[in-house]
């Protein structure tokens, strides 16, 4: 799964996550021509039975308009159409047009397969797709294709990146961070710096789906990567962010506080636009069959859009509500003075302990309140 450019972290003023997510990640299909070693969706060559029909998908878009009162100037969530490979949905153009006609902005997370042609990328720009995401997991073909499991994907990814830049289509590049890929991150950054992109997201592996075949970093190693990324973010030609490593924000905020900034000044800093966004708080996920989960990496369905309104499930489900309240968190995340800005990966807490409210095991921080 991917998180397109500039939309996973920009918190407009006054956005209230208890009322509306900023982003709905919508897995249009789990069909995909790749078989990535970490795939959350455990993607298949052909669509699984039970995918939402076109009519059901359009009903979901109608439902999403209920998140905001557009007449009163409220903004609707952005929809990221992901997969699997969203290009495998025959009605993709119809769904994009239906979303846009309802005032819903759309980004795409296509897989890099022969379907992602130069013409298709130009089409995305022409129809008003706001951004796309591409995955790059190695600094050379052997490393990247070893994760994506299809030879030639490395070269095709860089070609797609350059084509998107040529047409002025913003790109977020996602890179998987595991015990195997962490040492390659500086070389990947060096490679990306020779291309044009808006944002680089370091996705810290969570062991779900096919991701259980790979190894997560140990907390101390993850901390070193995050400190390195914080330093890099000051000089990188593109924005550097993380996915499912929310404590990146703790490091950034702590550096500002050490430099003498007040809490108010930290909250006014551009980095604060990402504060608070985590599984179920600011984001929500809809699977190809309509199951609603707090994120794509937290496989705890709170309902299905075939039976319930996504708006009601997001706002009112008790699990979803608890994910938005740091006072409910347990252990170190519960005691942490940063838990409103960070809150940890609820998905990783669930993967490791079975409890969405437990501490994020990837974060080694010892909160003042827990000492
Ligand atoms: S202890 Fe939890 S809330 Fe605090 S920085 Fe670590 S992950 Fe974030």
C-alpha cells in the first residue's frame, strides 16, 4: 500500500479528526501483477470474489460526502485509491470521475506493471489525479526486484517517476524499512535526489499479510534510522516522512523543545501538520470487499460499508473512538508526554500484542511519566 504525495501529512487548520478523516485509503481491488514480499493486501493475480461493484463503490463515494458540510465550507476527506493495483479495476475512470464530481480529491497508488504506461501516467495528470505514489525498496535492481519479485520493476519504477515529473504529476516514493533494507537507505536517498519527487516516505514494516516473511528493525536500530532521517530532512530536496513510525515526530518535537521553543511554537511549526495522524485518527481504510479498518495495516474490521455508513463507523465505533483518545493508551504510550502529537503505531501495537491500545513496541522512548 502506498501514500501519495503531500496528502498523508498536511493537516489543514481546524481539521477535527473525531468528525472526519483527512484521508480515506480505499483498496479498489486486491488484484495485482506483482507479488511483493511485504504485501499487506496479499495481492493476487485476479480479483477476489466479493469486490465492491461499481454501484456499491459509487454509493460509498456518496457516503463519504457525509463527512463534511460542503455548503458551510467544510473540506471532504481526500481519497487514495490503492490496491492491489487500482489500474486493474475496469471502472477506475468512472470511479475517479464520480469522486471528483462530488468534490472529492483523488490520488492513486498504482503498481509498477506493464499497465503503468507513459500514456496512462499522462491520463492521470489530464483527468486531475492529484498525486501518485511509487514504491522503491532498493538502490539497485537486485535489491528492489528482490522485494517486488518481478525482474525489471526497478527500471520501470524510475521510468515512471521521470514520466510523472515530465507531466507535472506529483509523486511520493515509498520505501520499505526492514532489517534488510535499512542499510541501503542512504544509497536510495542518493538515487532519488537525482530525480524529481515531492515526498519520500519511509514505511516501517509491520508484520502482517506477506510482511510476516520479512524482519522488522529492532527499536534501537529504528531510532538510529529515524535520527538519520531527521537530519536528512533538513537538507533533502524533497520532504522526508515516515509511515507507521509516528515517533519520528517525537524526535522532531524534542529537538525544537531542546532548542528553546515553547509548546505553542512547536505546534505552529510546519512539522506539526502531521501531529496526531495515526491509524483511525485522521485516516481510515476500506478494503476491496468493503470492510472498514482503522488503517491498511491494522486488520481489525469495525464494520462493512455494505451494511453501515463509513461516516458512522469512523465517528461512532468504540474502537475507532478509543484510537483517537491518547488517554486510553496503555504502557509507555499511555504515559508519554508526546502521545497527543505521536501516539505510536496502533497497527504495530495490535500486531505484536493483539491490543490496539498497547505501546508501540518499535519505540524505545521511556516517557517521563513512566520513569
Ligand atoms: S512512547 Fe508511544 S507516544 Fe511516546 S514517542 Fe514512543 S510511540 Fe510515541
